[in-house]
C-alpha cells in the first residue's frame, strides 16, 4: 500500500484554497495531519469558519487550528473583492464542524504535530506566511523535522497585488523573508505558473458531473473574480498541491530568492535571482513554468476523485 506523505496545510480559504484542500484530502496520496488558518483573503474568523465548513461538506475529520489574525508588522488588507465577503461566496455549505477546531493556536499545534511525527512533515502554506514565520521564530527546533515547505506565493516576473508583488507575499513580506531565510528546503509555486494553471469554461461545464466537490467548484467559480469565467479561472493554490502529486507538470529552477522589504514601489516583491547577480546559494526551487494543458487534465481528474 502507498505510504501517504504527511502534510500540514496552512490556508486562508478562499475559493482557490477550497479546491486545493479538496484535492489534497481526496488524493489518497497525502496524509493531511492538520489544517491551520491565517488571515489573508478574509479575516481569521471567516477563514477558520470556512475551513470548518469545507470539512463538514467533505465529511473529513482533520483538526483545525486558528492562527494569526494579522501580518507580523502591517495591517491586514484582505482580498474580499475577489473571494467575496465570506471568502467562499456562491455555495450553500453545511454548518461548520466546530468540534474539529482545536483550543491550541496554529503555531503550537504545528509544533506539536511536527515533533510527534515519525517522519518529517511537509508544510504547505497557501496563504500569507505569518504562521510559518512565527513557528520558525518561536520553535526553531522544528526545522530539522520539516521535509520541505511547498508554498503558493511570490512571482518571478510581475504581481497581482502590487505591480511586482503577489498577494500572499505582499500581505506579509516580513514573514516571507523569515521563511526564505530559514534554510529549510522550499518549493515555490509562483504566480507565474498560477496564471497558466487555468480552468477554462469548457472544463467548468464538466465540473457538476464530477460529483459534489465538482458542483461546489462550479458554484464558487461563478462568484470568483480572481480571473474571468470566460478566459479561464486561475487555480493558484492547487499548484502547490499539484507540485506534491504531479511534479512533472512543472519546470523548476534552483535559485536564490529574497523578499523586498524596503522598496516604496516594490515592497513584498520576491526577488528571484535567476542569473545569480547576488552570488548567493540557492534557497528555493522555483516553479518557472507549467504544462497548462496537462494541468487542466490533472485538475479535472483530481476533482473527479473527490466526493
Ligand atoms: C494567492 O492569493 C490568494 O487570493 C489566493 O488564494 C492565492 O493563495 C494568489 O496570489
Ligand atoms: Ca490562498
């Protein structure tokens, strides 16, 4: 029998987060030991409620721990303009599974799960990196028990929050800097690949026939303004899960990544040093391209494995 890879998903659901979580939970290859929430797309109360509503709908029992309610330094500037007021607008979810919410906060819960694991855990942050930065700052001993961090965030080229900055990094640049400086192996599913990981209208039409999660996706996508329904919806967060399950979809480069903290126009930009101007050793494996057609097939197949 296939040994499942243990992961912790740190998330701010979020419509694309919802699909990423579904695919991870139903893949059969990942052992989701914990879901932690972080303020990002909407407030910490809303993203936590959304995580519990998703688990209720999926019929899955994964503990959830609530994390940071704001970035390390700045205020939270959310993305409710894209994900709707609740963060998962457009589908009638069942009541949240409040019983799955731990009393422990996200940082302590991550530490406990990591240290108790018989094999190193993979962290999968698909929101701002606030919780991960706090974890590494408070409990540095976890580092050697983390296999790698496979994140969605950052950009090689341009941004979607600022001209040069991607939402997850721009929301908490100081946290991102701590994570990139950590020395832990990092895989970055960038905005660049997210922009090519599109669910096209003809794919969306097929979703309702794929089951309950497909029906959920179809409803959420009608409300999701992160990309146009007609020109393709961008499945950013599913790229991190796709890297875990189907890494050959991606072209990657091992390189040095830093985060701009001071630039008045570029704060929150990931500086991806592809030409090694800074003469630094690589600290990340950066996804620079994706086979978009193969991703579409993978996405539909993955949603088809869900309920
Ligand atoms: C990221 O920003 C959020 O709005 C999405 O959920 C994704 O994690 C894309 O830039
Ligand atoms: Ca997200």
